[in-house]
């Protein structure tokens, strides 16, 4: 080549130069063609480009990233804020099972006692599984819809549908109508659940990647905290409005979210994939500080090159089967291991006993606490969850993913063991409050460890070209496991069925121990590793326990890659 192309990293953006002249898409209409000629570079030059880009990813500090990408942070937070609604309803419906006015409206007599009304186990299962079933469908639909229409348009449609579907539970007079509303609302929640991690991973630099993914859990906790506050406010209201108003409150945040989503920039990655280069440049500028706006064209050039490489990688997928083949690709070669880690790490949230301990109002009521104390504790639990998620951000970069996940899961397992043991002797007031206290410890630990970490791990574990499929599979696994747990839990704890009360903890103790053992042998440390490094480490089959100590030598990795291609 007459003009050599090279990368000089400035902050998180790579500078593409042609000799000493900056590529400018406005003044040089052949800018993209010049960039594509990077394929003609000699191998040493390509290696230097990759090495400079990799080093630049690590050089950008958290403080610098926050300064340069305030807009990207705010828009990523907005995209994830839709999950607040999922967190709100997630605790709302399960908490209604112990709500006096709700039980009086939809409950049935326990063993013929008309003064003791409970929602039957079968209806508890149906209501809990309705939302999960809808979410699974939403997870599956999200991938192709987002690929075609982009994050912004899909969220706008989902918000509109959500506003319509809320009418069903609000006006429901029968349990079956409530279930229909749960299924339909679950469709939109399944879409929202994938959007936050997906959008954030496409617009955030490496230094902020884990934090914005973990923020998704804060949105969950925020929704649950709001729901707990609303439930506490209406617990002594004996009219139908005590459960109708909590449903109606979901309409409150749809208009502001809709307006802000209209104003939100589309993902530059998606715009490049659609061939809308000028729009992608504008989007990059909107997502970054004005001091690096002159580097926007170069950032988009990087995205163009990445897209071209991924097109070549996807070329083997045939015609109409590309969508299915892309999902199947997640279970082949090194991707199988990455998919396994993402799916089990996410499902680990449920298998840790969250159906039992994270929304404990029904457990508290069955343990013998009165309604007022139950919902005061429930409010306290969600407040702890919110605070714990914020605290997790201070641990994330210092201790890494694997260490926090293992330590957190160990404490969760011990807490379940203690709750189960305390349920064995004759129950006294002191024992009941001790169980409540340990449950709060469980929630605090969950919120500081596996709650936010699962979102971070899933976002980091997948191969770049299979990210949307991998996240959808992980979220789908979570929804399926959640559906099963919602079937099991009511039969374990309901007084007309298993009536295990606190002994239910022993059931979840078994699944928690299984995940803890899996994590010790299979969960790698991804902290401070770029996607390029993770690709190579998985390709080399580095054991999970050696990821953190592995020393990355770029020259060695290039030689390894050449040997693999030979």
C-alpha cells in the first residue's frame, strides 16, 4: 500500500490515519473505500493495529470514560430503565398472594374455612408462570425485531403495547383475566429485559462495560422498591382499590419513557449494519463529549470494519436459516462453553432460592407474621436490595467477577441452611424474626453479588457476533428456570399443599450447592479483559480457574492464531 493505515488510541476512540492525514468522510467521499483497503495491509501492520486497539481499551480509566461518555451513560440508563416495570410487577403479583383484600377477592376457603381465604396453589402457579411464559416469547422475538428495526423502535412499540395490556389486570374481576394480563404484559417485559444489556454493550467503552450491565439489576431493585412501598401504603385498605391502584401506577412512567426513547440515539453499530453511515456518525457524536467529536468518523470506520468481518464470519449461514443457524452456532465449538456459562450464571439467580427469599412477603405471612409487619419487612428487603446493588459497583472492579460470584453464592447457601434449620423446632416469635433477619442478609448478599453480576457476566461472555443470540438464550434459560420455580414454590409453601414454610429453604439449598460447585470449576474471571482477549482465551481453552492469572502476550497470541489457521 502506498499510504499506510494505523491506529493511534486516544481515550477509547481509535484514530485511523492515512499517512499523516485524518480520514474525513465529509471532505473525502472515498473515506469508506480507503478504510476497507485495510484488508490489503501486510500482516505486521494488521498485528500492530490490533495491538494498539487492545492497549487503548485498557488505558482508558473509569474517570476518563465517565467524562467522555456522559451522554452514552445517560442513554444506556434510559434503555435499562424500562426494566423497572418488570421488577415492579415481578414482586407485585407474588406479594398479592398474601394481600388481605386480594385474597378476599380472588381467594378460596382453606379446608372449608370461609374466614381463611387463600389463592389456590394452581392459580398461584398460573399467575406466576403467566408472566414468565410471556417473557420467554418476548426474549425469542427480541433478537430478530431489534436486528431489523433497532432498539429504539422496538421499545416504542413495546411501551405502547404495555400501556394497552395494563388495562386487563386493572379491570380484572376473575383470576383467569389476571393471568391473561400477566401473559401479555410478560411479552413486553421479555423485550425490555434484553434491551438494556444489549444497547449498553454496543455504546459503552470497556472501562464502563461492567457497571452499566450491573445497573440493570438496580432497575429491577428500583421497581421492586416502588412496588413494596405501594403495597405497604395500601395494605390496610380493604377496598378493591388496594390492588387496582398498584396496577394503575404502571401507567405513570410509560409517557416519560416513551418521550425519552423517541429522543434517544440509535445504536451506531445497528446503523452501520443498516448502511446508514452518516446517521451512525451523528449517533456517535450524540453519545460522546464534544472534545472527541472530531474522532466520530474514525469510530464509525472501526464499526464498518468490524461489520465487514462479521459478515464474512456469517457467510456460511444459509439463506432463510440464518436466524436459526445463528442460534445453533452458540452451541458449537468454543461458543458452547461461553453459552453454558452465560445461561447457568443467569439461571443461578433463580437457583439460589430467589423465588423463596427475594420476594418473601408470602413466606413471612405463612411463618406467622401479621400483614402489617409482613409488608414493612418487604419494604425493608427491597430497600436493602437497592442499596446492595449500588454497593456492588465498588466491589466489581476491585475483586472481579468470579471471586464475588463465589463468595456471594457461599453466603447465600449458608443463609438458606440457617433458615431451614430454624424452621425445624417449634416456632416462637423469636425464631420467626430470626428467619426474617437471615432473609434480609440473604437479600443484601444477593444484591451485592450474583444479582448484578449475572447481567455483567452474560454481557461479557458471548462472542461479539453472537451477542444478541447469546443474551436471548441466557435470558430464555432464566425465564424457563423461573417458570419451573414458580410452579414448585407455591406447592412447597402453600398451607393447603406442602406447607413446608421455612423448610422450603432446604429445597433451594440443594440447587444452590449445585451452582456453587459449577461456578468453582467453570466460571472464568473476565474482569479487565477486552472482547478480543476473551475470544483468544476461550479459543485456547484456558481453564476457568486460570483466567485471572493468564498473562496476555500479543505476539504469542498472533503466533497461536497463525498456527490454528495453518
